[in-house]
């Protein structure tokens, strides 16, 4: 069974060696874990995966291989399916949703939440006032409200929360994705600029032939400096939340960009840029880079490319404290304006269909801040963006 598991990991392009597999077998023989699938998962990941960049691929391969085992273990418990679903999650009609009014702004929303924390003493479900699950209260999860604070639990799919209070984990975009089409690379090549600089390193064959012929046949070698891609790109990538719907296309773009641009720097953000960015999503709370440092580190000749769906509460763009995760001291629009001013060659690539932009207040706000330099993440949109950035 475990031999097949080993080969399934290799098939998922995980660099797992025979020595690491034998280490796993030795640990199992020594009974270092309880007979639990969860414990085996952590032991297998610890012994077989030596670089955290492969954690996501390992999770997918592990889940695919042990799916049948997991289902069998679930059947051993006589638990009604309804117990596993969110209680009282309502399917409201458009008329019912229209009757639920917003609280009147983020400041009033947070003030009301503080009052409820002081007053509420027990769990609540299905109402329209207390912090709970289901229902139409602005506070909790699993229900519907046009403007609320999601506290714990998964989103019900409405994506209307202006704050999310939970431990949120994102994963890095994979830069080794096989590109399904070469057209993305072709579009990015519009931005490439080659120049010759430095010492002579490369044979200039046409000039050598010309010079040799002019020298009565005596060989006269001519050298030229090697060609280098001079374009410098800074890419800021939105990750998590509604961007989960666009992971595949974003990873394809990211992979193509790393292949095409020799001088590529990147950072992550969530929804909108604020006072810090990060390189690694697993350590984003511990290893942050102040946005001011990014502005000071990279010169204005970098081409700045934002990648994100720009879909969020308008508070997140326009108001201090509007971030969905923490209380930012300055509005996202302020930071976007600073970045746009520092990097005159900038563009925003949006994976959301362009036909929906008019119905997103946050999209309109960001487009206004960036001088309408927002392009759809399509081949035509990429070509337009690269043409603009190359001017």
C-alpha cells in the first residue's frame, strides 16, 4: 500500500527519494505515532517533504490517494449528514435580501459589534441581532447580510463581509505551473527590451564575415557584448478570498512572467495594498515588508504590475481601518496612489470578466486611482497592458 503511495507522490512531481521513504517506514515500525490517518499525514509530510514549497502538492497527492480510506473511516461513524452542515443557513429570496439594510458604515458596524461583545453571553443561531450562525445578523457566519463582519466559519458564498475575524491561511502561487498555452508568454514578450552592454563576449558573425572579406581573406574576429533583457518588473499579487476563483490563470501568468523576465520581483497582498507586503504566505504575519521599503528599494524604471480581481468592500479602498483583516491607518487608495506616482509605468491585470467591473464599486475606485490602467487578464488585455507599459 505504501509503495503505491510513494509512487503516487513521485507521479505528482514531488522530489521524494527512496531514502526518505525508508525513513518513513522506520518511523512507522518504531510506533512513533498513533494509528491515525491525521498523525500519519504529519509524519509522512515531515519525512518525505523537505521544502515547504511542496506542501500544497503533497496535500493534493495525499488527499487523492487516501480519499477511499478517508471515506471508509467516515462511514464508521453513524453521524447524520445534517449535523455536518451549517445550521439554519438560509436561502433568502432577492426580495428578502433587499429588506436587510446595511448598518450605516464601518464605524457604526464596529461600534455595534463592541456592544454585542459586552452584552452577549451565549451562542446564538438564526437571528438578526446577536453574533451567531445563519440568519441575517451582520455578525457571525453562514447567513446573509449585505454588510457585516464574518467571525469564524466559512463564507456562505455572499462575499459581503467588510471584516473577517479568523486565522486565514493563504498559499503561494506556484511558479512551476505548466502553461497550457504559449500565448501568455508571447503577449508578455511585448514588454521585453534587449540591450547590449559590458565587455565583448559574443561572436558577431555578420561583422566578422564583413571584416574578413574587407581584410583580403585574413580572419578578423569581431565580438559584441551579450544581449540582456533590460526590463525590470515588480509584480504585486492579490491572494486569498475571492482570488481563489482565479488561481489557475494567476499561476499561469506568474509562471510565464518568471520565464520571460530576468529581473522580476514580486510580493503578495490581500484585496488592496496597505502599509506592508509579504513574500511567503505561510509566514506573512512574521515576515512582512513595509511598503515604504519597497518604494525606497526599487527605482522608478521598474514596470509595476498589479494582479487582482479588485473585488472587495469599497471601505477597503477608500477608508482608514477598512482592511478586512486589521485596522490600517491609511486608506488603500493612498498607498495605490503612492505606488502609481513612484512607478509611472504601471498597470492592473484583473481576472474578473470585464462585463462585471461596472457592478463593483471597488473596481471603479481602483480604476480611478490608477488612471483607468486596468486590463482584463485575457490575451487581448495582456497585449494592451504590455503595449502601454513598453511606451
